């Protein structure tokens, strides 16, 4: 279609397709962000409860933040007291990591909706990721894992996965996994 000035205009259907694609991308980003925050909050709440029961609130994020930002070399881990700065820095990085994971999962689920056979591969990727995370933590962060009970970390990851999975299940009720 050409206007009087000679410029070509797009048909209304192409414009609507572009708007729909933009809405889909926005929805994926929103889902990833929310799912990531749900997962991060689940882990944070789990460790707040565990630490509080043990009489050491904010101990886990203090230890992890201290280890992550290199300020823990030579520290006697059991004697670390709450450090709000470390807690905030670790929580920020932890939240960002979960938002990235949430965004990746949102995109993979969008792919699985279009191609149902991919769903089983996504489940297998999750299992591999969980195993890889625990194995890498055992290899590279052994002193921290001796301080923090690794089963508690595993439970935290499984709770986060369940919470994020529940959120995605609510957003994608018709999604099925086919081997």
C-alpha cells in the first residue's frame, strides 16, 4: 500500500503481529522476573527459618556473602556474626542469579508450549543443573559446605524449584511434559 508521498505502509495485520510479539516478550520477561524473585525469596526464607531456629539469624547469607566477596579467608566460620552489609550484597547477587534462571526457564517453557517434545528435555536439564550445582559446590566451596549443612542447601534449592515450578504451572496450566 502506497501513500501520496510514495511511502509504503504496513498492513494492519503485520502491525498487530509486531505488537503481539512485543507483548509475548514482555510477558516472558515478567514471568522470569517474578519466578526468580519467588525462588530467591523461598531460599532466603528457608535459611532465615533454619538460622533462627539455630539461634543465629542471618548466619547463612553472612557466611555466603563473606565467602563470595573474598572477605572470609582464614575466618573461623562458626564464629561469624551477622553482617548486614554482607547479607545485602549476597542477597542482591542471589536475587539476580535467580532472576536470570527464571528468565531462562520462562523462555524454555515458551519453547515447550510450541514444541511439547522439548518438555522432557527441560526436566532433564533441571535434574542435571541441580546435580551440577551440588557437585560444583562440593568441589569449589567445601569449607563453606562444611559450615553450612549441604542437605539444607539441597532442600533450599528443591523448595525454590517447587515454588518457581508452582508459579509457572499457574501461568501455563496446559503445559505437558512428554518423554
